[in-house]
C-alpha cells in the first residue's frame, strides 16, 4: 500500500483509479463535509454519493440536485457575512463532482481529485467561521481515506 505524504502522491494515486473507484472514494471525501450541509436535498445527494450501489438514474438525479444547491449558494460566495453558506456551496460542488455523470467526464477528468479540492474549500470556510486553525486536518484525512481505500 502506498503511503501518501503530499498532494502529488494523492493525485497520482487517484489517477490510477477507475471511474467507479474514484466515485466510491469521492463519496467518502464528500461525506466528511456532510456536517456543513444544511439543505436536506444536499444531504440526500451526499447519501447517494456514498452508496456504491446507487443506480445511474438515481446518481443523475442526485447530481442535478447537488448542482442546483451549488448554483443557489454560489451567490453567497464573495460575501463576508456568511461563511457557512459559502461552506455549503463548496459541499454542493464537491458532491456534484462526486456524482458527475459518465457522459460529462472527459478522459483527463479526475472526479475524486476535484471532490477532494472542493471538500477542502468547504472545510476552510467552516474554519474561518469558527475562527479555528485546522493545520491540514482535512488534507491528512483525505490521505488516510485514500490509503485505507487502496488497502481494501
């Protein structure tokens, strides 16, 4: 099992995964941000992203719903008043990335990497709201999740 110490090694490991494997791992990444999702539609989409048995039809519907929340919350970005609304926007973007339909993927697309980056942005917004310092906790958690996934 490879040890992941930095983003380059994370990205390299993710690039070797099939789209199905990327989806499963991306679901785990986005689930770490579920506490920041205030919208029930988004929480339901996260559940769909987490379930490896989600049908293509259900995944497409969940993707549409997550994208809808991302668009709705996009207007919160750039405001300095509501960091949690911005966090929810990035959760929705992470969920959308995890649920991206196969026909919307390009050969170079890495939905797990995109999900990881959006999840980090969500956590950063929550840290600003809480005036806390994470010191890379989300990043390290993603490394561990990936190592565990590869070990399974």
